[in-house]
C-alpha cells in the first residue's frame, strides 16, 4: 500500500507525468504476508520485461510494483502485470518509493549499468533480496560496497550471469571438465568479446515529456538527451548506451560480464582476481582494442581475443565453449564422468529459480554478490589498462593497484559522481 511519502512523491511527479498518478493510485491491494513472494522490478526495458515475465509465470511470486523513468515503458509493464494477474500493479518513477513498500520482498534491477550499484546498495539496506543484471558494477569500490551491504543485511543476491545455470548446461559441462583436469593444467584462457568503451559524443536532442532523463542519468555526468541512450516509447532492442564509458564498460564488458565470469569459474578464482594487467603494444600512438592480458599469481593468463566465447588452453589439450556450442581437442575431454575427488558442479533449473530457492532456503546463489563483483572487477581492470596504456600490478586482497605506477591505476578506480547519487559505502 502506498505510504504518505510515496504518495507525496507520486503527486509531485504527476505534474510532468500525469499517467503515473492514475495507475499507481490503483495500488491499494497488497499481497497477503507469507502467501507469495512480492517482487518489484526496477527498469522495465527489454531485459527487465523478460525477467519480469519469468516471475509472472510462477505460482509462488507476484510482481506488485514496477519502476522506470520512461512513462510509456512503465505503463506497458504495468498493463502486462495487470493483464496476467488480474490485479493492480503500482508504478514508480523513483525506485526509493518502490523499496518503501512492505509487501515487496525482493527486487529485480535491470536498469543501465551505471545505475546498478546505487540501486543495489539501497535495496540491500532496505532488506530486499536482489537479482541484479550484469555487469554488477562499473567500479571496484562500488562492487565492494554491494558485497558489504548484502552481507550486513543478510539478503540473497544473484548477479545476472545466467551462463552458470542455463544454455543446456554446456558452460557447466565445460567448467567441470576443466576443473577435473581433462585438459591438464590450464595455462591460458582466451576470451572472445567486443571492444572497450568510448566517450559519449552523441548530439543533443529534445527530451520527450514522458521521459525523466535527469533521473536516467543518475550518477553519470550531466548531458543532453539522446534517444540512442534512452529510447522513446516501448522498444524491442538493447540500447547502445553500453558502448559509452559514462554508462557502461563498452561491449567488452557487456559480454565480458558473461565470458570472463566463466573464465573465473573454470579457474576456481571466484573469490580472487589477477595480479597483473599487461597491455598490448601500441600501434604508433594507438592502443589496440584487443590483446590485453590479465595474469594471475600462478602465471595463468586470461587474454582478450581469439574465437568468440571462452577457450581454455591446458597442458593436455583445449576446450572451447559458447552459447551455441562446446568443442574440445579430443572427445575424451567432453566425456566428463566425475570420479573420486573430482568436482561435481550443481545444476539448476534456471538462474531465476536458483535465486528464488535461495531466498527461501537461506543458501547463497550461484552468482552471488562476491562472484559478480570479482567478475565485474576483471572487466574494470581491463578497461583501466586499455585507458591508461600502461601495464599495472593489482592486489586482489586489498583491491588496489600497487607497484611503481600504482597512482595511474588507482586514480581511475572511482568515477566522478553527480551530487546526490553517491553509492553508500563506495
């Protein structure tokens, strides 16, 4: 049920966004305690709606509130829920108001990457379980702040690295084979993904009256609206804000959040990270957009480049995996019947199911906050290396750069944040 604080904020927003008052006024019916899990969805673009649809297909969950800065998308999501459920769904511009609802037990965060940390820390501090889309954060300190908030509040946090649970289990097969020594000792891993980010240089456009673009920007630097960043209306594509440094870590991190995650998983490095960032040689004055290496303390190298997907190279063979296939240097690698002392990786019905089951059981999800943070850190360290143009040393325990040129890296660990959008604890 709407609180007085919520009602005041909704009423204030209704001057520019009259549609929100009409439909969120229908939100008087709250879920009965303990009957179902009340879920709120923050960000209802294409990915948010797909995750929301998974919640609506279940008998033990119910979407009771949605939040977005774009009026048409918010209205569309509210109608989707109401048509499926036959009962009202509240809509909010400000995610704080959604978090204030006592009938919301958990939230899905599917906003642009630069918003994740701010929303996730506030959600955890409000005692809400969190499913946060990948990459979890854009900076190392933000990731650590999420881990701290999750642990302090005892909530179940799932990072949206669904390759650990879905895609016919081929990533599970690959990681289990690697961990069980089917290719010998891993010497290097190739990760085939896209380019590092570029600065945003999009021209100014007139912002639609039904989009709160200032709220979309959040912590990012102030700039004029452009529909490439925040599309008009209800769209069916993934917007290209991902390419720009201000809002993401490029298409490098867009899929790197998935593929570097599998590399970390296969190496058993979910709670640590590399110790060296080795940049490729410049071509003239230009830094290549491939070839950067993240090296671990034991000498294992994770290289940006090669075939799309993840290729593990070991002393006795190789194994390649992607969403569309699984191949190896010989058939015996893929006939992984675990023996005594071998790793057996649990398999789950789906990523969403794993999260919801952990909410009920108190167990830790397969892509926990720490896992998501360490994977995001891999992407962040690589981007810093490409931008600095210098090889750097990293301390994965202290989570800071060390060595002679440590200042070069440490100066890039944080981003300038607009006042009022600072991530608590970061």
